[in-house]
């Protein structure tokens, strides 16, 4: 499987300026501060005097280490300390001197990922996004509620990760850095033996002398070094060795990989323990309050002692409930006060506001009862201490169960992450290929071109090519394919897969973040972070949800209180030991706490998390909620032919010379012209020519070099081979170049096209010299997939650059009715747009570079995993296994996920729509049923748990075609 070396997750938001060369004096001492370099173009630089003026001006600014301005191009390169001066100020200083800045480096965009703590609902994630977007230099910020992460694109010249984290903390949330900038080609090392700036200077000089090292960042306090490097030239093992060799006799240095202390799983476990401990601590106080207020008074004479009066009407029961409730309200429930404070400070509302309002209303009204009872010898009233304490306990129980369930939504991603082994067996070979030494090292220290030994039962540590040995490798954990794949020298292996029976020697080709496994994990993480369009509904509701609930709660209290004072309902409705005000207050508190914005916020992201993780584990990579949502609307699937419906390995089954040319002559000229082409047909022609040469006993390996080589997109190639002008391609190329096709040639073409073969014509100096009949077998599952799509009410279309007769024959074989043949890449995109204009949601399935425009034009682009990197980049969904079954899987998984999201909204809104009227007392006049505040709190917690558990049911998803395949 081809793996794209550069991951789009780390691609800059904007493209960089064209590179230019300016000599920059390197600072000899960084004063223990990070030094950045900024480059931009200055206008009105007319001579060396102008450039000198700007340089002198800049060097007078505090924080500028050095500045060089080219008098010819007006290009400036400036070393500066971000802590002392910002790029914006540098620009303003230059412009104030009368020199306009023509190209300001807005394009220098970095990306960081942050772990966010303390989010409760959608309004929290929106508040963080707003806070981040207010930071000078932040371009875009996306916050994922379920994933509890943020991805921020920012200009490093204007801000840094510390400022971003500070902005999140100012908004009332915790934040920790996961990754920063382009960590793909960076290594973080911890160094030992470094005690002074001189040591750092020695190590820096040593590292900068290593070929491939592009940047070195050093921190003396933390004894940490970050090195940016080119993975094709060096790697972490070489860098560690370099640091060790930098020491001398009196001073030695050592280095090891820096391991970040925080991991997702550890954080989740810590959060689970925190909610569990808070719940149990709350129960220690809340259970006695419940017993003293609800149970014992109903069990005379056991509860009579609670009515013993201490002073005036203050009883032992009230005093005990007050004492036990207070720590629950203010110590255990402190998190709700803090959350409310920050929410109100940023002019928004969330679940914490509802809980704080409800519990405070109950607690402080109860305090009023305590004071009245203490000061009056006749006053009788009912306290609500049990409401406050039990409400907080039930909400903490709900959060505990929710984080327990949410941890399982990322199980698939965790399993993928854990596939890569921690260690690998590294071999050192001599010039003859003999093993000199073998050592076990960390997988993170592996470099490109390392030779690794994979014993039976061991996992493949990185992507590579087998150079020796034979075995079967189980790739099910990556591709979902259960049958082990035979591996021989020259075959590719994927990191994280399991070696079954033989011993393999593998040469590492992709390491670190470039491995297929790493890219899968990064794609899934990005997909889980991206918002699906359907989530906009929850975002809109969340903006006015809490204020609406507060207003409804106030109106409920007011309605019941006024009707009670007006005598509009009978006295027997009022429970014993409760007055009209207290009854109204209970209804109001119940409305406050029964409504839960958390469930709405979790409805979409939890389902997307589970679905994308499940899809990845089954070989279907879905790039975000947008692609997941669009796929369920697909009504037409457009298939490319070669490599998609067919195996993609065409073979020449017959060849025939025409016009008196010999077989050898036209084969040699065709091969010379096609040898530079990457098209599968061209490779088939070249392979056939090589076999023909071997057959006739010719051992020539080199063909005449082609000149004026030109690719005619969708038609073929042309060029000059020696003195001959050679065309190799289809009939369209021959017609375009006015090459006549005689009856004999036309008859040969017709016969082969009826057999679903493609004819490649070879013209020499304006005459058809011969033709190759090429066949590409249809994939065995193609017919079943087309049939199953039809049963899903999805029509299938073939679009191909091949001739109509061959395309029609293939289409008839697999069951496709509509065919567009002889179509170039842009024509494929146009056909997609034509179908879309008819109101159809179109998915395009392709594998080659020529499919990229169509993949981008389609509503959903599906790239075959074995296809080209360009096609994979352009696609919304990547089918890792190159199996057409997964087209059905992707669409079916999308439909199941969208159905689950809708069900989640039913759960979330159902609790609120049904719960709020019941909490407001709509059933009370008719049935006597009311929802006590503590029970309303339990319903609030249950709504979030229901939504998360509903999403978790997607983990049981099964492929629709898996059981049907023979």
C-alpha cells in the first residue's frame, strides 16, 4: 500500500511565499531565549543606502538580534526574540520610516493540538472557540467536545502556544499541549550532563553540523532539545549518537527520547477517578440527609428524636441536615460555582449555571427556614436541604457514568494506536549482506533504510519492504482483511501488522508519523475533531437553551405561586409540611435541573467518534463528520474502470503488427515511447515487450531514448525515437494526429473490444504499425457490489477514458447500465457535475491521478487505498483494502451513523421536551404526579448517559456484505 509521506493534518493553512536566499548571520548566543527568523519584502528599496537605513533602524529595536536587507530585491531576513518584540511591531517600524512592507508573512502558519479540560456542553466548546479567535494571530480554532481537544492554526510571528493556553485558561478551562507545529519531522530529546550555556553551544554546533538537521531549539532549564530534521537524511538515533560524541574527555553528554508525561488514557482514568471519588464523598453526606429527611420521619418512633427542638422551632433534624448539606453545596459542589462564574464572565451559560441556580435556590431557601425557626417560637416550614445535596450527588453520578461511557467511544482509536510495538530488532549488515550485530531498540528510534528482523508472532514495527525471507502477515488490524497475506522479497509490509509463521528481514521505508498506521490514526483524530453539519442544530439550540430554561423555571415558580395565592387550586394539593411558596419553588427548581444541554452537545460528536473509529478498524477511513454525513445522501455512485472495477494490473494477451512492420520493430519502438509513462496500460506494454525479447533470445535491456516526449491526457503518448515519430495510444489519439486506421486494424480492434479488451495502437511516421490487445480482469466482488447498491436504491455509473466497446463489455459483466467512455480527467469531473445538476448526490470511486478532479468534484470522493497519493489526498473517504465491498460499507456506515445521531437527538430532546412539562407540574393537577428536584437531577444525568450509550451501540456495526461473500 502506497503511503503518503506528507500528512494533510500538518499542512499549513495557507501556502508559503516563494523561497528566496538571503545570507543571515547566525547568532552565537541565544541568551537562553527562543530566536525566530521572519522574512518579508520591503518596497521602495532603491539602493544600498536604503537597505542600510532599514537595517540600522531595525537593529535599534529591542529584541532584534540581526537584520539583513537585500538592496536588489528588497527582501529582509530578521532574527528576533518573540518575547521582546512582535512581527507586527517590526512591520510598523519599517513603514513609519517610509518603506512600505509589500509582502507580510501572514502565510507562516503553525498548527497545535491541545487537550481541553472542564468542558460540559456545546456552549463550553463554542466559548473556547470564541476565546481563541480573539487571540491576535489565531487564524482558525476547532474544539471537539467529545474528543476534548482543540486544533488551532496560528501565526507564530504573532502568538505562541503559551498565549493560546493562557487564553483558554482565562476562559475558565484547563489546557495542555499535545503537539505543536510540524512535529512530524521533529524529535524531542532529554539531555544529561548539560550544566551551562557553553554546553548547549557545543551540542548545538554539533547537531547543526549533521546533514539533514534544519533547526535546533534548546532549553537549559528543562534540559530538553527539540531538533527538526529531514527524515530522508538523518533520524533520532543518529542525533542521539551525535550528542554523545560531542563530549570530550572531561565532559560527557547523553541523550534519550523525551517522553511526554501525559497520555490520553491516563487522563481519562484520572477524570473517571475524580468523578467517582467526588460522588462517593458526596454520598457520605447526602445519604444521611436523605435518611433524616425522607425515611426516618416515616418510621415512628425511630424518627421522633429528629423533631426535638434545640431552640425555638429549630429541631435536631433541621440542624443535622444543614450541617451535612453545607460541605456538599460549597466544597463538593464548588466545581459548579467555578464553571458558572467563568461562563457568566464570558457572557454565556451552560449546565453549571442551571445546577448552581437550582441548588442555591434550594439551599438558601432552606437557610431562610433555619433562621426563621431559630428566631421564632411559632414558625413552621419545610427545608430543602435534601434537594440540594441529592441533586449534586445525582449529577456527579451522571458525570461519572458519562465519562466512563465516553472513554469507550475512542476504544477503536486506542486499539489502533496500541498496534505499533514498542521495540524492534535492528540488524547491522556488512557490505556482503551478512548480519554483523543485532540489538533491540525503541521503535521511536528507527530511521529510514534500517534493516529489521521480524520473528514469527512479532508485530511489524514500521512500513517497509521485505528483502529476505517468506511468511504470511495478518493485516486484519489495519485493513480488516482476515486472511493472512503471503509476503516475499519485494513485497510491502505495514507497521502494526502481525507476522504469522516465517522470519522476515524488512527494510524500513516509512517511519514515525509517515507510517500508514500513524496516518490512519491522524486522519481518524482529525475526523473526530471536525464538526458534522448536522451538529449545527445543537449549536443553534445551545445558544438560547439555558436562558430559555431559566425563564421557564421562573415562569413555573411564578405561575404556581400566583395561582396558589389566588386560591385557584385546592389546599389539599399542597403536600404536608409544605406551603404554597415552597410547592412553587420545588416546581421551579425541578424545571431548572431537568433540562440538560450536555446531551444535545454529545449527540453528534460521540456518534462520529465511534463511527470513524469503527470504520478505520474495518479498512474505511472517513475524513471527518462532513464526509460521513454526505455519504448517507448518495444516490449515484460513479466508478472509474481501470484499477477500480478491474484489478488494475492489465496484461497484453495478443499483439499484431500491421503495414509490413516486424513484431520486434514495432515492439521496440512502442516500448521506447511508453517506458516513461506511469499508466498501467503502458507498463503492460513494456512488460510484454521485455518478455518477447527474452523469448526471441534478445538480452538488450536498454531502449533508445525518446525525445520530445508528450503525454496526451486520456489518449496516449508521443515522441521521437531515433528518426521515427511514434504514437502509442487509442483511436482518439490516432484521429487527433490524423493517422488513418485501415479495415484490417479496425477489424482487429472490434473483435478484441467485444471480448472486453482494450487495444493500444502504435503508429510510426503516420502509419499504424501494430496493436496490443490488453485485458484487465474484473474484480471478483464487483458484480455483487453493484447488485447490492441497486438494492440500496443507488444507481451505478462507469466513467472511463477507455473506448466505448470495451467499457460497455465490462459494464455488462458487472451489471452497470450507464457508461461514459473515452472521457478525459476534466471530462470525468464534468460528468459528475451533470449528474449533480439533476439533483443527485454523487459519490466517485477512483484510484489514479486522472481521477483526482472527479473525486474533488463529487459530493463524496472515495479513493482506493492502493491508488496514488494524489487521489487519496483528493478523496473524502479512503478504502484501505482496495476492495469494492467497502464502497457499500462506507455508505451503509454513514446511514447507520446518521440514523444513530437522529436517535440521539430524540433521546436528548425527548428528555427535555417531556421532562420540562412534567417537572413544571403539568400532570400534578390530574394525577398528583410531580417530579421532585432530586429526581429531576437524575433525569438530567440520565439524558447524557443515554446519548453516549446510544452512540456506543455503533461499535457492534457489521459490514453488510461481509456475510454474503462466498
